[in-house]
């Protein structure tokens, strides 16, 4: 892994479900940890919408492996890059060699 390529600070947030007095469930996001990451693009990330080819808002985030990053799952965490939240679509542990973890992300609907 090229350490010099870890040039973007990202924040991992964990979801917490809160139930109000009426039984309604709401999701709140708390900062879990921050670390340095490499932001990469996915090949072929274009989509067709109304006859136009639009660049997709999906990309990859690669971080060094350590105990906190190895526990991140796509259903309980999200990543914030430059103030914009991104849903984690999938997690790649890169052959479980404990060097790096790659997260495939997509911009949350309603955020820019």
C-alpha cells in the first residue's frame, strides 16, 4: 500500500436507532472515528438518465487495516468525505491480509 496516497481525511459514522415516546424509530449518526484514506474511482461509473450519460456518484475509499476499520459493515456505518455523507455499498477486505480495507460508496440521496 502506498502510504503517500492516503491524502484524504474521512470520518466513519455509526448509526444509532432511537425510539421516541410514540414508538417511532429514527436513525442518528454519531462520529465513530476518522482516518486517512485514498479516494479512487470505479471504472465504468456512468449511468444513463433521460438519454444523457451522467457520471455516477460512486467511488471507492481505501484505508489502512486496523481494528476499527475491520469492524465496519455496510448496514451500520457510513463515510463522510469533505462534509458529504456516503452510504457504504460493500466492503472488500482485500484477501484478508490485514493491510487495507476498501469500501465502495455512493452519495446519500438528498445530499447535493
